[in-house]
């Protein structure tokens, strides 16, 4: 199966959160924050959304940072994804 986003939606796969801090402290599972960095898996076509023309600024393969509590989490073929609006993406990591 394949996720195909509609309108201005973007499918993201979260990147793995680091298990240790920079100083070498190992974090237990409960102390880890939800990662905000992800890889773009699929991008919707854009178009007119809520009366405004939306041009997609990201493409599959981009690494992005997105809003912490945005999106809808889905699981497909034992993989977890997050579907967000393009406006919830804050930056592209180059």
C-alpha cells in the first residue's frame, strides 16, 4: 500500500531521536521528546485550499523540521508516518 496525500498535505517519516545527550547521558524512553525532524515521503499536488492558491515548497526526500504537536499519526505496513499541512513545516534542513 502507498500513502498519497491530497491538496497541501505532506507525508513525513520521523527521524530516530537520539538516545544520548551531547554530554553522553543516556535518556530513558519516557524522557525522550517527540522528534521534530523528519523525511518527506510524499507530497500532495497543492492547488486551491481555503480559497488560496497553494504551491508546494517541499519534495520527497527533503529533511524538514515541523511543528511539535502538528499532524496526524498513521501506521501503514508496520511503519509510522505523520501527515501534516505544508504550513506546519517550519524549515528544510540542507
